[in-house]
């Protein structure tokens, strides 16, 4: 039972490592051939201002900020410090705590 579990876990880890490696190599190929390796997504900033209330409870006031274009990478996983475009396209609001 333990041996089967360890083998299954090892197989999943090897598969995940291979998928990440293929994703990285595909991105390097896109950069080399200049085939749209990067994209941009407009992100709306949302400032969260924490305020103390007299009764001791905290309140949060929200203020809208400017929209900014953020660079993303066209891949499955994050690479080179950039978020994947598929993820950034689904999370277009960025909360900034003040």
C-alpha cells in the first residue's frame, strides 16, 4: 500500500515537472521566434484604506484607482516574474492595502 502511494506521488511529481519544463521551453521558443510571448491586460487598482472606528472595530473604505496595463506571459505557468495571461485576465482587479 505504501509503495503504491509513493510510486503514484513520484509519478505525479515527475509529470508536473515535465509539464512545467515543456511550458518553459515552449515560451523560450516563442521568445526566440518572436511569436507573441508576452501580452498585456488592463488591471483596475482598488485601494483598501483601513480606518479605526471609535468602538474598536476596524472599517475598510475602498477607493478606485487608475487602470494600468500589466505585462503577462502567454504560458500555462508563471515565468520570468510575469503572471500568466490566462490568470491575469480572470483577476483584473488589484487590491492595494493602505
